[in-house]
């Protein structure tokens, strides 16, 4: 029989969980709203109920002897040895919480035998998912970057996650690309996330429109003349229709991203970048200017093998990666 595990991706809005076969991938999945109002203790109970339900469903077809455990991707700082999760964004009431231990205790009377729980940072879990099942399958070394509300990252070296001594390696969103920039995020000026996180992309577009209102007419039409509802999807749509202002926005986003990639290449000799997250749906609008900036910002001797590729697993990358941690 094939090994199987339960993979979980905890977010501030939703909890995604699935039964994952090592060979066949996701067999069954479910998504529920995160019970943020109940704090960490309430979320542990919510997670235990989901895991128990999925395990019961799986037991009809899969053997417990092949069960490899529960993998867990969570936002925030994860101490894998201690099993703690510290200050996860969008989860109110959390400081440093012994998530692994509390979850294992909550499962004692819900599963037939004690099980092991592996906890990992959600961006690292997504990177590992792409390494095992997705766009990074054929790369020994690569960096995954997720573009969404924020900018996250994870590093895979020689097919293994590189976490750093304190577990914070790969946080490309906090890389400074312009220390003189007025954009500030988490008290730091000129970071990638502070300049091209979802809200900042919209802010940049609105700034261009203020400078030239006539140039923003197509975007105004797409968002119903209400720029407070403007989204990256509107900017993507307008750019694909040839709107010059929208194209300038994506060139700006790509240039900043490519500058960050160049720093990674120069520092670590990583030449493969897997790009995912909702904003990455803009595709070539981001990829092409990012790649050109990457070339401009690195020595010619570093150009061999440079490649930007789209992630393949979408919103399931974290689930796949969390489960794959149980197989490794």
C-alpha cells in the first residue's frame, strides 16, 4: 500500500486540509473558515475535529499501517524542534503557542493510535510542495516566491528545505531593494512586500492615475468609477487590453521582483525561481519585466540557467508540502 498523510494549511481566513497519498496526491480535501475568534485553543479544537473527520473517511480505504502522520503549514515563526508557532499574522490572540503539543493532545481520544505532527512555516511548506509534486520537481535548488496580500518565500537546496538557524530563511518579502523608498512595511522602508504587496500595487496604480487622470480612464471603467474597489485583477485585465498605465504598473512590479531575485542569485547562486500566489496570475505581465531586470542586475557570468517558472499547485501547494514533510 502507498503511504498517506493528512496535510493542513492554516490561514487567517480558512483552514485547508486533505488526505494526501504519497503516489497519487490529494485524495480528499475540505476547507472551512478559520475560527479566529476562539484564539489558539479554539483553533486547535477545530483542527482536531477536521483531522478526525478526514482520518475516519480515509480509514475506509487506507491502512493505518501506511499512515505517515500529520503535516502542518502555518503562518508566522515556527520552531520545529519545540513545535511552537509565534505571532502568526491575521490570527488574533497568538503570541508563542505550543501548537504541536496541544494538537497531539487534542487528538489522543480522536484517533486510534498516537500520531506525530510536523509543523512548518506555510511558505516553506508551499515551496516543499512544489519541490515534490509541482514546478520544482526537476530542480535541485530553487526559491519559491508567493505574490499575494504579502510576498512570501521558501528556499530548497539540494532537494531539501533550507530554513536557516532560526527558521526565517527565505523571507524575500522583507528584502530591502530601495532603502530610500517612502514605502514602509512592518517598520522597514523599501522592502519588496512594502512595495509590491497587493495593496501597494493598487496604491501605485492610483498614484499614476492621480498624475494623469485621463490615462486611468479604462481602469476607472473596469472598477465602476470607484477606485476604492480597484484590484490587481482590474489592472491585469486592463494591461491585457493594451492599457499603457496598467502595463507600467506591472513593469514596476516586475522590476522590483527581478531586483530581489538578482540579490538572491548573487548571494546564493540560486538560478531557478518558482512564482505562485494570486498576483502571479498576471503571468507574463510580471514574468517578462522581472526576468529582464534579473538579467540587468546580475553579472553575465551568472546568467546561465536563470529561469522563472509559474507554480503548478495553486492554493494546494501548502497542503502538498505539509503532507510531504511526513514522507521525507
